[in-house]
């Protein structure tokens, strides 16, 4: 009788362990979904567009293309499809591509992939992103192989060189910095010269982006009262981020992923605004 009870208890313990593991995996996928389809706007590049909207049923199967003086690439298929996607990659290989910008075969990713911002990811968020990517429906879609016209290099964005801590994310301004970093906001909102960001002008905008919307120019998002967003209310900043509307109600152009930012929690959006208030005012 005693042995039967032991076996029953062991069975219960095993079932609880499996359920706990499944719950943890489910929570990780949910967090990864929130990040990838929210502040990180991964689908904005990795999902093919119609135009004007994403192609139904083709999520994350390869998207936008760029042809620059140093590379010609298409955002790759990152679904779990094994031949044309990343279904054959290990979790460690996915993380290395995400954070270090290197494929499993050692070939670097083009710097259009903002890996230079991602070293700040907390270990749990990095794991969550991997879990989410591995959960994506496999979609067979072979994109063009990258063409490199020069040596590729990846540079860490200042302030993102190491993982954030749990304590950092409990601080409103530091949480905002974290969200702005993994959202690689300053990648577009900082002027570039010969492919390199002008770090003395972070957040001052001025980069031009041609596309289906015509040509847009990134805005100054420093705390400057006139040239930047220092004179905007918190609500106006959040409306611009999530709805693509200026304080006067006129529409902002792409490629900013307003529809993705609209999925962010109020807590995270409030933190982003709090951080942007601290960006030094510059013209």
C-alpha cells in the first residue's frame, strides 16, 4: 500500500512539474510576442508587405529589402520553417544572431538589423523572444541571399552594452531607456554620416526614409522645447507614438510602426515618455 502511495505521489509531482514547465514556456512565448509585436516592431521588417498592409498568412517569412552602397539584403524568414527559416537553429544560435548579429555559419548580419541595441535585453526577455520565434508557424519562403559589398561590422549603441537588471526595470526612467533601446528608436532619430550615427546629435532626427508614404524625415525627439518634443504634453507624445498624430492632429508618415506601439502597456509608454524627457535638448 505504501509503495502505491509513493508512486501516486511521484506521478502527481511529475504532472505538476510538467504543468509548471508548460506554464513557464507559455508565459515566455506571451512575453516574446508582446516585445516582438510591440516595441521591437520585428514584423515591420520581417513580414512581406502587400502594399499597403502585411501579406496575410506570411508573418515573419521575410520582408523588406535594402540596397545600399555596402549591402543588398532582404529581411530573412525567421519562422520555424527548417529549410528557408530558422527552424533548424538552436536557441543559442538564435540569440547570437539577435544580440551579436552573427548567423550560425559565422556570416554577419547587415547592420540594418539593430543587434547593436540588443545586448541590453534581460536574459529572460532574450529567452522569451527565442521562445516566441520558435513558436511561429512555419512558412516556406526563400528570400534572396545577402550581398555584401564591404566588410560588415556591428557597433554597440552607447548605454546598451550589457543586460539590464530587474532593478533597472523597476525604475521608471530606466525602464523607459530599456524600451527605447530595444525599440531602437534612436537608430532612426539620430542623423547618420557615411553610415555612422552622429553620437553628439542623438535624438535630433533628420534621417530621410523613402517608401510607399513618399519621403519622411525623422523628427527631433529630444527635450528641446521648440525643435524637439519638450513642449508636448505626455498625452501628445503617446498619441504620436501609438497613433501617428502630431499635436495639431495631422498625420505622421511611415516607416514608424505606430500600430505596433499601440499594443504597449500604459506603464511601458509612460516610462518611454519619462525617459524622453531626460534626453538632452538639442537642435
